[in-house]
C-alpha cells in the first residue's frame, strides 16, 4: 500500500480511468451533500493560499502492467462522482454564459478532468460508474440532454442540476470555483492487489460513521476480492437481481440476509440488525463444497421467494398470490417459514394446492392466536423452528405436525369460536382482516374492502337515542356495553359517516344504507326488522361458523404427531445417558432397580430431563418420571389417584402436596417413594396402568 498527500486535480488528471466496481453501491449523495461539497470548494478558493482536505481516495490496479491505467475505486466513489458533476456543470456554465476568462476553458476541463480525448469507446471517460449511473454521467459529460437517456439516474441528474443552479448565484465566481477545486487535497492510497486485502481496507475505512447498509457491506465482501470479470458476472446474474427484487418490493435486502443466514445456520435466535454483516461473514467462510456461483445463486433464489412474500403483487400465480397477501397482511415474522415452503414448491416436492393450504394455515394460526390474545413476543423464533422442521421429502405433512407441536400452540376450534363470538373484536389489530376475509373468502368477485371502514350496526353512542333504547329493552345499557364491539355487531361499509348514530330503520333506508348495500356481510342485516341481542347472537353464530371454515385447524394426523414426538424423544435420549446423573450412593441401587423394571415392561424411551429420567411409550406418552432423591427414589405416574389400582398402598395423591421439588411433569396424579426392592416391585403395578392407558388411547 502506498499513501501520499496529493491535490485532487493531480490524481484525476492524466490518461487513465477510475472505475466504480459492481460491488459498490450506486451514487447516493443528495442535494445536501452536494451543497456541502460546494461550500468546501468555496472555502478552499478563498484568498490566494490554503487548501482543504477532502479525505482519502483508495484504489487498486484493475489490470497490472497495461499501457492504459485502469483503477478500481475502493473508497471515495461519492466524492469523486460529485466533483465530476461539479466540473461538468462548471464546463457547461462557461459555455452557456460565454465566459471570457483565460482559464478554465471547456476544452481544458474536458481534457484534464472529464475525458481521455485520444481514447475511444469506454476508455474515453475518466470516470466509469455503475449501470444507469454510468449512462447518465456519460450523457452529461458528452453534453447531451438527460431526457435522451432512458431510465436515467435521478441522483446523478439532481447533483448536476444543483451545481448548475449554484453556479448561477452570486457565489458562482468561476475563478474562485476553479481555484477551489485545484486546492482540494486528498490522501492518495493505491493498493497492491497481491499484498493488500481490499475488503479489510474497505472495512477499516468504513467502520466509523459511513452510512453503508449491512447488505452493502455483504455485497462488497462477496465481490471485492474477485477479478473484475467475475465481479461483473456474479453481479449481473445474481446480486444485481437481488437488489432489483427488493427495490421493487419497497425494501432493502438486510432483513432477508438476516433471516437467510439464520435459516442456513439452523438458528432460532434472530440476528441483531447491526450484526448481520458480521454473522454473514462467519457463515460464508465455513467450509463447503459448493462453488461461489452456486452459493450466490441459492441466495438469489431465496431472495426472490422472500421478496415475493414482502410484495405478493410480484407473484404471477394468482392462487399463491392471493393467499400470500392474506399472510403478509398479518406481519413479516413468518417470512423464514414462507421462504422454506416456497422453496419446496419450486423444487416440486410441495404441490400448488398444498402450498396454498399451508399459507392458509399460517394465516389461521395467526388469526386464531390474535383473537385469543395469546403471546406473540417470540414469534420469529417460533416460525424459524417450524421452517427447520419441514422435511423436504414430505413438506406439507411435516409442516402440519410442526404447527400442531408448537409451544405457542395452535388454538382449538372451541377456543377460537368461543372467543371470536364472545370477546370484543373491534379493538384488535386483526379485526379489519377478519371482516375482510368474512366478506370475500371463497368468492371470485371480491369486494374492495380496502376502501371500506368498520361499522357498528348498533352505534357506539345511543345515550340520546330513544329508538335504540326502546328496541334493546330495559337492559339496553348492559346489552350495549356487552355487544357493541363483538363480531355480531360489526360490519364493513363505505358509508360510515352517513350511518353515524342513526336509528336502525334509518341505517337500513338511508341513501347507501343496508338495504342498498352490496356488501355480503350486510345481507343478514338488511333482512331484519329490528336489531336486538337476538339478531346479534344469530349473526355471531353464523359468522363464527364461517370463520371456522376460513381459518381451520392444522389437520395434522395424530399418528404423525406421535411419531414426530417419539423421534424427538429418541434424539434427546441419545444426547444424555441416565448413568451420567449425579445420584447419591444410598439411592443408586433403587434408581438402577426401578429403571430396569420399567425398561423390562416393553419398548420405552428414557430421556434425562433436568435431574429426572422420564420414560415414554411408543406413542410418546409419558409412562413415568424417575427422580433420584438423597436416600430413595421418587416415581411419578400420569394416572388419577382416584382411579389407580394400588394393592400395596404405595401411591400418594400429588394434589395433597403443595410442592414436589425438581419435578419435570407436574401434571402427574400420583407419586411413589421407593425405599427398597419391595417398593420397586409394587411401583411397577402402578406404572403398568399408565402404560396400558397410553396403549388404549
């Protein structure tokens, strides 16, 4: 590495070209930064002496030993581009105003700073940017009108136009501006590609205050160390398309990269937003047999699925697009799971019908839990675990089992229907989504519910309405308080302000009222002569039945659930042996004896959980928990004390004890303390009952 202090004009002047590699971001300085550059130039141009330090410019040889020097810019892109725009604007200002000073002349500016006049094609320009930035800058340098450039760069044009405007102000003294540019000093840093690591230099220069996103750093990390031809190929084939995907989705790739790394590493802990780049580097540098191209291609395919989730309008397949919209409307924490299902669909192991059903089940899971107001804090981890549970060979059934087995469990039909009908729905964030789906689900001609608002059929204010009070009866206050925000009293309308607090008869007959409404949710309402607790209960019952069809249960096969539980238990059993428990020597003989007797009853799985060994049958049902104490062994069994067959009277009722220390399974009905061989034999009679109960189920 060589670093010297040089005037900016000395660096840019000469027959060479500075190229912005594809791994660098597009030009991103706005008007504010251009104005700051203008002030720096003005300050440097004051008086007859003095200079202004502009920062460092870092670049490396593109092709070593070539007659025409081509430099890849590692750091300084934004400043270099901004000064080029200023010089271009200065040249055009001189031409427009017919300025008659000795220097600079338009040809001098072209020759010294903008063009290599004796070179042709791409070498003709001293600065080569990326894609549409480059096309726009070349048009400006060539004196063309920007509107002649299709899909031009707004940031490049804005910077140029800002300098044109500033040059027309009182401060736009051409001598002063040109002198100021000549007095800009930089630290001129050239890298030896054989000995210097451009990425490490870049990170060092950009670790304090440079507003690069995590995805900017990752892109540079992937591409910077490659030859330019490989950089360009990977960028154009994959990374550039990733950036386009997220631009169209109205996002940046940071959230995708965070979830992608976590999924690949099988992590259930979300990476901190400021740690995405660091975690990505660690993940990417792990040994692998895949080529770089294959790995970036996999990232692109995952990014496309992720972007389709963020912006379902990008999806061409209508059934998938519609289902994806419903899921997306409920949040973004489920992105990793959707990405995994999407992958299985594209690889052909998940049919379109099953993919759509899976999306609907995700929606059902979220809606049901929202209605029951259940925990949502760790949803990201929940969906990450589900994504990792999906078997590529049987994705749909393994997904159903994962839904059924979540610690954040899937609400039952009874739990959902009761709470949907009886709880206040209006205050829930999911209320609008529920009403929209009740209106449109299953219909080929959906209503434009995004244009509607939620309407209370029985108004929110009826204190001054004798019509409503009389209709609701003597208990009108209780009925109003109880039913106001419930499902049975809520609907959708585009005439919310028209309805206001009118009587029920007026709400039906007014212009745009229920009798004229095309909203399907209002069909029952317009058929009623009155609106009382009876009608609200009936409508609630009907809508709840429809809701159960729209948001069904997971439908997982109980046998598959048991198989999955057993598979997990066996895996846990293999990780820790009961022989490794710290058991007091006085309890050890009975601990070994009772374990031997239980294991002799038939096939079972013994899993060490905390300080116990818990035995499960072939259906993953608990048989017994064996807990070594100081002098004896305690055995807990999942049977009710009132129903246990205990000829030796060894069993004790768990409910009669306030607390049993170190117990894992607190839903057991009985426990037995084993002090000797006779106790151990007697305990097997009780344990067999638990085994038989599991077999009967």
